[in-house]
């Protein structure tokens, strides 16, 4: 059953969901409805193996401008500390759900990706950006700590401690060119070519065996959270032993050896 969304649109293409943030009039800023819909969608993926890859993008001229401050401002006087904490937890749980879902998330970044939008880009697995993309941890610019919704965990691991501190303590924008140089985005692609680039990337992802792709994401997530090589290798060994005992691996090895034998004749 396809759920009806008011802030998102989902285009199911075979085993791929093209998930679009759909509030272009507000630069896809995140209001409570969008946060709830995104959280529900990503939680649902934990048990939906019919979806193998998610492409996350924004409609209009921006990926996501972060939290909808107009909406928040209109409700600030009605929220006590417990209410603010509840809303904060809903947003942070979205980021955790993105990392927990077994499907790789390919994020297409154009225009601005600020605050919560930047956090969603960080929580994705692969990022492509247009040349005009600018990203920032904008939280400190509105009087909050720069440590928010997983940014303090993800950003130093992706760009290094010094660059992360610079970005989080100042709210400076990270340009597409600098993000690419740091390895934060895989590729910079022209606006009119980014969909085609994503399609080519998805095609390569789908060549992997379903469980192998899922476990690769799992292994990367686990390895990011451990501080010893041995702990990461222990997970790798278990994954490889499990997959090597399966029909998919054995079938692919036999097919490879058959092609090799045919070439040698």
C-alpha cells in the first residue's frame, strides 16, 4: 500500500525509491509534518526489502534549508522545555533511522543544504552535488550549539576534526568544490545531468547481490562507530562467512570461472 504524503513525493522505479522533499516554496524547510513523514518512511524501510536503494533529493532550487524557522517561531511561546525536547528528539531520531535502514541512500544536493538538511546529507551514504550547492551547520547562527542532529558525530569522521570544528563553530558554508576536495561528495555534476548521474550510480549499486549490498552498509555503519581494527574485522569476517555459504556467491563464482574458461579457449 502506498502511503499519502503531503510534504514528500515518492516515485517507485522497480527496486528504487526516488524520494523528493516537496516544499519548494519554503526551500524544502522541515516542518513537523515533513519530519514525521520522513521518519515514518525511513523506519518502514527496515522491514521493506522490496526497496533496495533510495535516491533522496529536493524539489525546486534547494535541497533543504533546514528547520522551518517560521513554523518554529510561531509556536515557540507555546512550547515548554519538555515540548522542545520532544520535537528535538523527533528530528534526531530521523537521522538515526536513515542510518539504520538497510538500503543505501544516494543524496542529490543542489542549492542550499543547511542545518537539518546538512544533517540529512551527512546521514546519507553517497552524495552528488551540483556546482551551486552550499552546505552549512547553521545551528550556531541562531544561538544554538553547532552540535546538533548527529552532525557532531558524522562531520568530523567525514572531513576531519579541524574542518568540522571550523564549520560547526562558525556556520560557514561548505562549497561543492571544497566538499568534493574533502571527499564529502563523490562527484560534482551539472544541474541538468545530476539525475542521469544518479541513475548510472543506482544501476551499479543494483548489480550487487541484495544481501551483500545491505550488509556493506551495515558494515560501514558499524565500523564508523568502533575504535579498534579488530572490532571492524570481526564484523567483516562474520558477514563474509555468511555470504560465502550462500547460493548467490557460489553462483557468481561459477559464472565468473565459466567466463574465464571461455576466454582461455
